[in-house]
C-alpha cells in the first residue's frame, strides 16, 4: 500500500463524498463532474488497496476502510487548519520564539531591550546566550540562533549586519587618579601608565590596540582579564587604566569609583550590530525584534564623559 501517493485533492473529494453519501451532490459541491469525481475516488481506493464505498440499492455507504480513510482525512485537514492558525498567530506576533546570542559586553544592554520587547509581545518566548566572539561566530556558522549582537561583523562570513546603537569606548581610571582632573590629555601621556586589558579576541581590546598602534604607543600591560567586571574591579582597585565600552558603566555611573579620562581621540567611536547569515529566512519574530532594537537603539547612548 503506497499511501504516500494519496493526494490532498483526493482526500478533499473523499471528505465531500463521505459527508453527502451522494456522488452528484459531492460533485456539485466541488464544481466537478460526477465522472471526474468517480475517477479520483477510484484512484484513492486503488492506492489504499480496498473499496471505500458501496452502493446498496439507491444508497451509498462507506465501507469499514472508507470510514478509516474518512477519519484520517478529517485529521489531515484538521492539522492543516491548525497550521494556518499557528502561522497567522506567528505573523501577528501573538506567539513564537526568539533565540538571541550576544557578545559579552552586550549583556549590559541586550537583556533590557529583550525584556521590553517581550513585555510588548507577551506570547513570545526568548532565549539569550552570552558568549565570546569565537563562540558566537561558531554559533552563527552552525545557524543556531535567530540573531546575533556584536561590535564588529565577522568579515569572512556572508552576513547582514545592521548597526543599531553607538558603542563608545572610554578610557577608565580610578576616581583619584592624577590624570582625572586634566583636560585634553595627549595619548602619549598614557605610555607610562599600567593598563588592564580584556582578553585577546575581545572586540574592545582590538579597538584599543588599534588606537595605540596608530599613535605608536606601546602599552604597559599589567594584567589581562576575561571580563568587563573583572577589569573594572582592577581599575577601581588602582591597578591600572583600561579601555572599556561606556555600556559597562551604566550601573556604576553614580558610584564615584571611576573617572573617565579626557584623552584626545576618545571616546573611540564604534557601533553595535545585529547580525544574521545573509541566506537566512528570518522569522517574523526576529524581524520584529530587529526593527524594535534599531528604533530603540538610535535613541540611547551610554556614559562617555563627553
Ligand atoms: P567584547 O565587545 O568582544 O570586547 O565583549 C564586543 C565587541 O566589541 O565586539
């Protein structure tokens, strides 16, 4: 029995026949001739491998197999109906899921955007993954998430990268540092200062390295730490200066532990990007989040000491 050959068209015709138990009326309902209807039913019966109806006197009855096919056809059409409702709900953002992967520094703002978005669309279930750049690129290659947030698009992959918010990098010092009260500090003045750096591969570190290379300054790196919070603690503890995203200061702005130094060329101007593979068909939910964060991001800027 090659049931996979059964077509939706045949099931639809059979449903009509089973409801009317009358060839002519079923054909009328479907705007086809009784002969064409009869051919389709014969083909269906041939595929199933047993008669689906029988004529006794003037009346038409379903056979036992016919009743099984009728129940199955109802199931199939029921499922398609539900699918139509689900797709409509998805489009209307009444339900659906959003998988977002973000780079470490984005954890200072991305949950906020995501929280507000989920509040607006309460039927949406969101998951948020925080990872370093290498892990994020690996996830992107494997197409594990709907969207990615990072400070720089990977240049060796074909992606769509939409900038949505500024990411100014500031030069951070402990509040009581002698340079804290100076204005217009020349970058060269920093050459003798110990620096706390983020780990290799961090977008923040990369941007800082580029800046100092451009000014031919070899930094004295006292320590390399793998998280923004650890770097901030080291700076607050007086171990050195650091270049960090202004977003990392959002919660400490009023703490008085840090000073943002007024160094020429700072803040370094970077952008945050929402990224997805160029070939990806992004879901209606992901599209809505993309539009939401682009609109909201434009109106937000973190502390830069400007
Ligand atoms: P991070 O910053 O990699 O230093 O956390 C994000 C980025 O700038 O890409």
